[in-house]
C-alpha cells in the first residue's frame, strides 16, 4: 500500500510533481518540486481579471453584490417555478484551464448535487448541457470546451456579462453510497470536470471514506485540467497521473487502462465504489479492464455526455431505447450503462 498522504496543503503556486515508480503502490507524497513545471503552466493559470490568485475575479464587495443579485433572481424564479425557464446569472471569473477548456465562475444560487448538470444558454444562439465542476456559496463553476455554436459564443463573454442558466438536472453521484468505502476515481480528459466537486468534497472530508484512489489521464501536457486541484488532491489521495503521448518527469506515459491493474481491489473486499468518466471509448475499455480486475458491475458508476435539449424528458433527443439520459442519468451503474448503446 502507498505511504500515508500528508494532510498539509501545498504552499504557493508551485507545480507539485510526484515521485512515482511503475505502480501506484510505489508512489509517495514526495515534496514540492518548483524546478519541474509544465512549459505552459502560465496558460493553465491564466485568469481574465486583475484579482490576486486567491480572489474570485472581482473585488469582494462586487462579488457579494453579484451573489445577492443572483439570490434575488432565483428567489423570484422559485416563487413561480418553471423547470425550463432560464435565469440570467453574472459571470464573476473566467479561467483558462487550457487553450480550449475554460472555467466560468458564475453567481448562481441553484442548489446542485455533485454530478448534476445545468443548461447554459445565450439568446439567439441556443443552449448546452454543462456539468457543474465546482460549487461555492452562491457560486457555481462550469468548465466548457469550445466545440460548437453555443460554446463558441460563450467563449466571447467576459466577467460582468450574463449567461442564462436553468436546472439543475439529472441524478448526480450516489454520495451516501460512497461513504465508508474505498473510492476509486478514473477520468480521461475533460471527464475530470463532472467529478471535480465530488473529489473536492472528499478531500475536505476524508473521514467519510476509507481512502481515495485516482487515475487521471490526459492527451498531453497542454490538455491537463485543474492542475492546482491535482496538486492538492495528490497530498491526500493515492494518485496516478498519465499522459497519452508525452513523457514528463513524475507523470506516467500511457492510457488510464494501463494502470487499472495497480488498484488493489483484492484488498478492498466488497467495500469499494468506482467512478469512471471520459470519452466513450475510454469508458468502454476501462470498464472492461475493471471487470477483468474483479470489480463488480454494480460497484462501477459512469456519467454519460449526450446532447440534451429540454433536460426534462420531453424532447427525446437524449433517449436511448427507453432510457432518458437527462432524467435517469447522467450517472448510471455499469450494469445499466453497458446497455446504453445507440
């Protein structure tokens, strides 16, 4: 088993690089390594405002005013609730995670469970279902990739602009079922966004689980998301970080499927749950690798990304056979997810 992780927070903005052997069990907490950093680290930490690194993107007074305004808008909405009525919410901060993935921090009072999604929209351009990647008091984070008409327009917005939000929708992660278990989280690429808030929760409440094992894979160094979060998580979770196509000191090279064998399921008994999120091929082959390691189908949870229009089960855009992803998902146990093929 790995050495026990320190609960001490990493200091400053240094990139923490783990010292790892060929297997997860060889990893140790190590020490911050300020001389080893991604060449494009600055891009990943770029924030579209003049706030200090720990700020919210606008000054504290303005942030509180935005949250109050958002609270009033949601109070008005709830007084005559319409599940498909978008509410204008102001953008507080935009962070460039990578060149193509940005995180929008929005003043929004919606009560969201980890794993649920919201519909973000702009008048005249349409709307897109977006997972909530972070939650704060009166504030939600949405991590978007520019891949179409709506997201392209959203990328033109700046702090202070409004984005229209409705939701939340879907069932989210079964957080209560994870408690008292070994939790395994495996993500590929942007699949880390739907699990970020869940991981943040257990990072702050390690007493609720036995331990946490994670494997995070990205295409290359320019595709790494939430670098600061990965740095923090490393301190408390058993972590494997891997890149598909590049060799970086402290990172593994290869696919997440290559490292499933290192998760000690044989030591877990029946006290474990697995969370798996990523592109469909990654989830398919990682699911097969998990089954080969002896993980049970009803202990594996997957989140599906699919084009959703109404998000309330009326339009049928997200329907696969008799299953509506927006209502019955987006989170499914593997025993159900394996049949959700077009």
